[in-house]
């Protein structure tokens, strides 16, 4: 089978998309059973701090490891690293099923985060290597669609398995073994010469470190904004006088559904002629406006409506950033650039609650902080719109010339 045929294979694309879903799986599948785990280790000092670390520490390690992984994959290749990391992810993920002390469990989760960093970075990089143009854009957008949808599925699975004890959800980590085997037989190492040739019928872009740093900074802001409602929903409902976990879950689910719709809307906007600056304007505009509206919400119904606006903006934002970053990377820097991007994305998610909590103390509460974030994001949206007009004008001048 020649590489042109292989690169058009939907099976390979869906395998890469499913591999990327191992990132939300690392945290979400054990989330419902954390209270049971904390009760089991109740005699351990600082258990209320250590148990949540089992949930969050892999994400931090992804942020720290992704740039290094990207550099290594550019130098030594992609496939072997990805297959090895997927096997390791499965073994490390299931270890807490047998481990009996909390420090060992946290250590296994640290190593799991390193393996996760390899998987998400290289699976995304391979989408850039295997596919071009509209097809590449479609699969990068579908990454967020798959991740958002799988998050709902993993939470349900984690809840069902958690009914039988806090250790049982870790059994789900046996699944990546089969993904590793499929990767071994279905994936191939990209041709180094080929990915340096023409891409999308154009000359490969010049690597610009300053532009990469700028994209990573915008991505950090986007990821931080994305996580605000994911983490703060129950606290916002508490302020509104609604303490029901069921209501919080329903609103979060509705918001997740709009995130999925937002990821799919990028294809429609592309057909209408919208480009990265326009999508960023819409996305940051929707998210910023939603935060301002939420800060003035009077009840759970208001929060639901405004959260839907937020979900739509978040769904559009993340694939737009991924596509923007991938488009600006030459083949020989694709791994490193993708690793930097993923690192910024995960750092934004990690620091989101820290920034919100610290900011809330400074401005007098969570609701004023949400308004502050919204006011901060609106100018970013306007700057993106202005840059869109400038690029359009420059392109028009070049066409006329």
C-alpha cells in the first residue's frame, strides 16, 4: 500500500483521534471515585491535598514533557515513541489497582502523565504529517470533538465502575494495550524528505519562534478560559442558591454538547470564508461575553443559557488554535511546535483554578472575577478581528499587484 493510499485511511485517522482521548481519560475516569479513595487513605497526613493530586498531576506532567517529546520526535522519529508510550500508559494506569500506599499511587500517576504527554503530542503531530489541507483541518477539529464526547463517556464509565470500589475504575486502563497493538501495525514512520516538500500546494512555512511563542501565549489564555466553567460551575450555582449536584451536572452536560457543536462549526465557517482571526474573534467574543453575563446571572436558568454561549465559544476556540499552530509549522519542526502548543494548553488548564481563586480574592469574589475575565477577553477578540482585516487587506493588495 503506497503512502498516498495509507494517508487517506479513515481507520488511521480515527485511531489517532482515539489515542488523543487518552488525555481526558487519565483524569475523568477516576474522578467520581476520589471521595472513596480519600476515605480509604484517611489516616494519611494531608490526604485531602494528596488525593486530588492523583487527578491533576498527569496534566501538569503533560505540560512539562510535551515540548521535550516534540523535540525528540523530530530527531528520532514518531512511531516507536508513540507505541512504547501507549503500552507504558496502560501499565502505569492500571498500577493503582494493586498499589496500597498513596505516595506510590501518586508516583505512578506522575509517570502516567509523562506517557500521556508523549501520546497526545505525537498523535497530533502525526495528523499533521499524514494529512494536508482541508482533511488535516477536519481531523484537528475532530480532536476536540472526540475529547469532549469521550469526557462525557469516561465520566459515566468511571461512575459505574466506582460503584464497586475506588480501585475498579483503574481496570479501564487495560484498553490502551489494544490501541498500542493497533498503532504498531497500522501507523508508519513519516518520510522525512516527503514532509519537507510542498504542503497544501504551497512552500513549507518558515519556522518563526516569535510567532510560535505568540500562539502558545494565546493558547494558554484560551485553555485557562476553557477550564473556568468546568471547575467553577458548582461554586457559581452555590452563589445563586442552587446546591443540587444534579443541576450542576445537567448544565455541565449541556455545555459539553455545545462544545461539540462549536468544534463542528469550524467546518461551516471555513466554507463561508472565515479564517483564523475571524474564528478567534467569534470564539473569544462569545467566551468573554458569557463570563460577563454569568457574573450578572440571577438563577440557574440564566446560568444555563449563558453557559451554552460559553460552550459554543470554547468549542470553536480550541480547534482554531490547533489548526493555526499546525499550519505555521514546517515539517522538521512539527513535533517540537506541537509539543510547545500542548504544553501551553495544559499549563493553561492547570493554572486556571489558581488564577481564578487568587483573582477572586483580589476583586472581591467569584462573580466579579468572572466579569474581570470577560472584560479581559473582549479586547483580545477585537484585536483578532483587526488582524483579520489587516491580513485581508494585505492579501487583496498582493492579488492586485
